[in-house]
C-alpha cells in the first residue's frame, strides 16, 4: 500500500502545480504558455520530458550488451541541439508559430502542411502509447500485480491522472510539472545509485574507480565500421536523431516555443543539450554497478537487459526504500514524456488539422479524446501481447520521421517550390523504398541499418520533392 500512497502523494503535488498555473487559462495558455516561460525552467524540465520511462529502465541495461557506447550518440546529441537552436529555432520564432508544421504551409503549401502534421500525429500517438504501455507493464509486473490491481485499472488511473493535471493549463502547467518531475527522477536515480554502492560495501570514490576499470566501461568503437556501435555511425545518428525527433517534433519543441524570446529559447536548448551526456553517464554507471552487485550476490543476469534495474529494485533485494525510489523515478520519467505528448497531439490536431486554434471547446474535447485513445491503444497492445508486433510498431514509427526530415530539409536548404500535390505520395513511398533497401541489404550483404536509416529516408523524400519541383 505504501506504493499507492506514494503515487497519490506525487500526483497531489502535480495537481497543486496545475491549479496554480491554470488560473485564467485559455487556448493561448494551453498552446504557448502566453510566451512567458523562464528559459531555465524549460531547460530543466525538457531533460525529464526527453528521458521517458523506458529510458529510465533500459539505459542501465544497455551497459550489459553495448557497454557505455551509447555515450557516443549522446555526444552527437549535443551538436544536434546546437543545430536546432541556431538553424530551426530562428525560423520558428521569426514566423511566430504555434505549431512548427505551420512553417510547411508558408514555405511549401497546404498539402505539405497537412502531410507533415499527419505524419507527426501518427508517429507520436502510436510511439507515445507504446512507450507508456511498456512502462505500465513494468509497473504492473513488479508493483501492482502483488496488490491484485488489474492492468486495465492501472492504465485508466495512470492516463486519467495525466489528463487531469494537464486539461486546463496545458503547456504552461507542463513547464513547471516537468521541472518537478525531472528533479524527482534525478533524486531517485542518485539515491538508487547510493544504495547500490552501499550494498557493494564501497564509498563513492571506490565505486567510480570500479566503474572506470570495469570491462563494460568501454565508450568508443573506432575499429569496426560494420558494428552498429561504431563511433561515426553513433555520432552522426545522434545529430540527426535530435534534429528530427526534437527539432521537427511538435512534442519536443512546444515548450521551447513558450520562452520569452529567441535568445532565451536558444539558451534553453543548448543547456539541456549538454545535460544529456552526464545524465546518461549516471544511468549507464548504475547498470555497471548492478552487474557488479549481481556477481557479488551470485544472481544471474536477466535474459532481457531491460529487466536489470527492475529485477533489483522491485524484488526487494535493495529494500523498500529503493522500491519506492524506483516507482517515483519511473512514474516521473513516464509522466513527463506522456503528458507533453498528449498536449502536443491536442495542439497539432486543433491548430494544424482543424485550423481552429481559438476554439476552446474543440481543444477540451480533443484533449479528452487523445487520453481515451491512449487507453485504447495501450489495452490493444496488451491484447496483442507480442514482442514482435510491438517491435514492428516501433520500427514503423521510426520510418515516419524520415519524411519530416525531407520536408523541412527541402524547405530550408532550397529556395524552390515543389509540386505540393505530389508531397503526400512522396512521403508515403519514401519509407516503403527505405524498408526495401534495408531488407535487400540485409539479405545480400548481412549489413543491418541502424539509426542511419533515418538519414536515407529523409534523403529519399528530399529527392522526390526535388524531382517534382516547380520550374
């Protein structure tokens, strides 16, 4: 029962933030926070919003299979955030945009605009629902099953809580709740690390030395170009992942567009870009410490590396305090990513698809509808209950970001118009060709594309738009 009380107390704090920030709220408050957000609050909150509940669980497990090579991508993230700050943000602020896809309407035309927004809605709705489903499954398996709480109730309550504290203030509320949730997540992470170090009978200095000398502390891979962990693949993938999944994603950009000025937004973007390297270093260090603890206690490592942290935290091996911290950490990480996704989906539907940004009734209905879709998707994934199907959905979402990269690249890097009528077809065909290239390459050479497939996808969309450009 202590876990239930912890979650309820946590939610009460979020609801208090909501009541304070949603006074006299209207659509301008919900969509853009009246452009009055302090940049440092946005920057701190964006760290938590970018680190989902899956990241909280999965990154420590990455140390088992890939050592610390994920940090190579995090280095690329920094350069990607600088690109977003100094290439994309000036465009968005100059046009005074509510949603970033409005740029496509101004630059390329109505059908390009609708295509970009539709691809965002499809990929974000499915992707965010899958990520939240995985978090619900983890909490259900390691926490709520022992209490006899059915899975549908877990989902309804979790999504309902998010809907309740975001329904009035929207993005203005999220600027403050996400900052609080980021704080909770890092406090939980640091205290879990401290508890693990204590269980290993080490002090902090000894733990740092043990991590540095561990065989899994390898960061850089320069000698194997075929490997998906090769530095240059990870580095350039990190840059483009940030450009596409942050700079071209309404969910990730909406809070950045609430800053008072472009200069504030750029300071915010660069600040939290630098924060990803030390943040993920902490997660990976926790993974190495947990492997050391498993070896000391004679516990076999789980078959799935994602279960490394839950195995220790939820089993009670590290005590009730760590179980509570684990619950707070994963709830904070999952809430701060799911709440911004629901708000961004509501914004894009009302502003981009319906083009009724002043209609408060539509916004409230849409927000409730998005929450309901989240519940339905999550319960559907539970019925499917197939890892291969869930993985296929993830792959589908990764393909849908490529056309967004191609659309914005064509708009920013050329001065030509394209055949607006052909853009939806190009955006659909490009991922299909990309899938064919990946499949044929695997069968003929054994090479499997990683994140670099995103760049190929964007290049195909760009090429299609260039071929059908207006003369």
